[in-house]
């Protein structure tokens, strides 16, 4: 396994900034650490760079409570999600195996169209996630009056920031190569290299493309489309389903 320093030195050699075996200065290492973390942070925002979806079960639902904060020091104490991919209710009272009941994760536009948000029912069928800077808020609709079920969240598993230039980095397959070439391209601009080798730019793009192909979600196929019944109709906020056409 390589350290970030190993990756940076290779990236700088690629664009002709450093010679083989030439050590990094403290300032060069500090600048490269910032740039590497900037790249990783940017990749956290893209679904095609997310290598896994984490499943969390929140067992402290309170009857009559429709919103919960989520974040490292929040009511739901996990790292602030970039995005909640899916959600469901977990029914542990089901005889045999626990039963997961899907909850529709609403977009901003869908949530905005819910006219009266203070409606109550046994279990919510809509979840809306509002991310903030260091935490976020989850809203449930209708407000659940039963706290029997647990809330299950499927959230993007982000790439961790690198703490120091000397840190050993461990990535899923392909990510280290992608970081090396993309870091080389960005460091070339930082050091005023006007024309980095074309091969660097090509490999920076190719490595990201390979990762994106693996991580791209499988498109959802709705039964009515598979059966040739036409497009789905408008979304109904009252049921969390689409009107048939």
C-alpha cells in the first residue's frame, strides 16, 4: 500500500515537476495534501464515485415526531450523508424474518408539493432529506403515530479525507490510479506546467470512466413499463405512488 507522499511524488514526476528520487519539500507536501482532499471531496458528490451504500438502522423513532437531525452529533448519530439513496421501515414484529417496507425518498420538488405537512398516520410513506453544512434534517410524512418500526437508511459511503501526507491510503480497486493521474493533472496547473503530457489527461479521464461504469446504479424498471403499459403518471403526495395513465 502506498502513502499519499508516494502518490504525490509519482504524480509530480509524471508532469516533469520533480525528478526521480527527488524529495518533497514541506510546502509541496502540504499543498498536495490540500489538493488531494479537494479531489476526494469533489468525488463524494458524484453517485458514480460512490463505491458502496451503507445501511443504518435507527431504533429510536418517537411517535408523533416528524423530523430528526442527522449528523455526527445529531439525533441520528452518523456522518452527515451526502445523499440518502433509499429508506424503509423495518418491521421486527413480523413472524419469521424481519420485513422491510419501502419509504419513498422525495425530491425537493416533490416535498414542496405536499400542501399540509402536519398530517398524522400510523407509519410514514415519504421521507425528505434536507442537507445542511455539517448535519441535516430528515422529515417524515405523514407524521408517524406508531414507533414500533425502526427506520432504515441507505446512504452513500463517502471516501474518507486523508489526514497527512505521510498517511497510508487504502482505496477500492482503481481509485488510487485515478487519484494519481487526476492529481498529476491538477498539480501541473498548480506548478504552471502549460502542456502536461496528453497521456496524463487521457488516463485521468479513463480511470474515472472505469470507476463510474462499476458504480453506476442499475436503472429502475417499473412493472408498467416492462409490460408496455406506457409511462408512469404524475406523483401523488397522498400515497407516495404515481397515478396510472
